[in-house]
């Protein structure tokens, strides 16, 4: 299994503080059947030092430690990009933060709200410029909470109900990736939100 949203790089955001904590997280993931993790640190204004170079250096360091400890997990680069940061990133940097070098970007929904029309315009504009979007944490976004139909037309949410398949909020990193791995591998059509 592949985990497409994991804060595994140490010392860059609210994920593990040390490489030992990163390795513990990877060991637990392996026990649960995960063999590949996409590192998705926050690229937002809370952690302004996180950029593509930081992500790729962190992935290399985690992979070196995993190899040294003989832990059978591979880590690839990605990011959880805040809408407020997208305009400040170059197209090259955005492309290098796609999930596992695939076509999708993990975009963090605003947690403090905002004007629904402005959020919708930002997402549509970003998608119209050629980016395919996975929405991270829509359950935390006041826009989605106030009008659950607002997300109609979005390819998929980060979390799914195990029985019904409906997008919903859940405990962080609950295995939603098993449902969308073929999308990330590029075996599905590109979708505009």
C-alpha cells in the first residue's frame, strides 16, 4: 500500500521532530502494510522555510536512514500546499511538489474560512492552468462545512467512508490512499475541480 499524505520529514513542520521519530513512523507504516510513503510537509506561511529543496533534501535523508536501518519503506516527495502559497511558487517548484512525481497536487483547504467564491475561483484557476488537485482536509474547511454540495465536481476528498465511499472527515491518515492509487499512477483522466 502507498500512503499519499504523510508528514514524515523530520523537523520541518508538525510531523516528527527527529529522524528517529520518522523511522518509528515508517516502521509502524510497514507493519500496517505500507511500503511507499509520499512525504507531504506543509508548504504554508506557518512553515515558510518549507520549499521544494527542503522537501527533496528531507526525502533523501529519510530514505538514507531507512536504508541504513533496513526498513522496507520508500519515501517519495510531495507536499500539502496551502492555497495562500500557490501564487508565490513557480511552476517548476509546483511541479516538483506533485505527489510522487505524478500528476496530482495535494492542496490544503483553508481552515479559517474565506469567501466561498474566492476559494472556488482560486481552485478553478489553479486547475485550469493544468494542475490536477487532491483536496486535503476538506472536513476542516468552513466552506465545505457550511455547504457540503460546494465540493460537487471535485474528483475526490482526502478521506472516505469505508462502507459508502462518501467523502468525510476522519482520523488523520486512515488508509484513504488505497482507493486512489490508480489515479496517482496516472491511470485515470485528469479532472478539473
